[in-house]
């Protein structure tokens, strides 16, 4: 196995003397798409901040591969949309980029015509794509996205995740996404980690969606949405000779969570 891009080992984080995350371990390999799924207040954003090195853990470690370049896509609410600023100017914050690079990044995210437009005039979906274009300009090894489709409707959400899959296929970038909403997220993921202060379960989307821990957290209401997208990702999981998936198609359970909703 190659060296992971980033690894958290037994990460415990306290805020205001309260334990927010308890003994969380995970690692991200090159070119994989991993989604961290959990209800509000489950510690998802805290985990991202710890992985980015912004928060210091009470115990445990975060290890980044030497020279790792991370592209970060914040929740869109974190950016002030009232500032008068063109898309082109925004792409040069905080590091100036050439017109050619800016144009290439906008083409990659499907927005070739918007460089001269005001950020405030973009739709929600366009705004998220511009945030993604800006993250891609650093040529990252790992993209970290914090609830990237918040506020988008389901078709907008689906289109954004298809774009993420295209970018991964074209560039080999790894993707770590955070969400509180199952919907399309599952389909775009190689691996899903359920978080609720600790890792409740982890595995392929199909396995996690059937895990009792997952159902205890999320109920069964999203099964229909998963079924819509499942056929795209269900690569011959049921054949024992398919070693590319062998060993991943099971959920890791933390037995103290075996309560059914």
C-alpha cells in the first residue's frame, strides 16, 4: 500500500473541556473519494479543522505526506458575497494566477464565460464551481470540501458531485467531503465514514447504508435517493475474484453503537 496522503490516528479533540471527537482514526489514499457523513453537531467540521492543522488535538496525531498540497473548498456561507469583485479577481486571492491558468480552471469546472462577472451575480451552483476552480488552481493532491452543496437543489447537487468525479478522473486528486445529508453524496464516494463524535461505521456506500449504526443515525428515508445512483458505482462487488474491491466491502462496526432507532 502506498503512503496515505493524510492520516489521523486516535484523534481526540476537546473544546471548552468537552470531548467533541473521541479516538477518530482514518486515512486518505491518492485519488480516492471519501465522504464523512454525520448529523449536525457530530464533529465533522472539527475533524476537518484538525486535519488541516488549524486545531490541536488533545491526544492522537495527524500525519500529512511530505509536500502534500491541499485545496480547500469552504461552505459557501463562509464567503462574503456582497463584496464587489469579479470572478477573475477572486481566483487571484490570495495568490495571483495567470489569465491562462484562471481560464483553464473555469473551463474545467464548466464555467468558461464567467471571468468578467461579479461574484455576487452568480447562482449558488456557479458560486460553488468558482470556489472549486480556485481550489484546483493550487494543483492539489487532496481536495477538502466542507458541505459543498449546502443550499443547492438536488439536481444542482448531483451535477456538482458528477463534476467532482470528473475532476478526480482527470487529475488523480483525492477528495475528502463532509456532509450531513445522504442524497447523492453516497454515489460519488468510494468510502463513507459515519461520524457521531467517533467513527460509528465505515465502508462502501452500499454497506454503510445497510449498517445498523447508520440507520440509527439517519433512519431509512434516503434509501430511494441512494438507489437512483447506486448502479453507477456497484462494480461487481459480489464476485470474490474481484480483488480491486476485495476487503473494502464491509463495514467496520463499533459495537457499543448497536442500538436501533
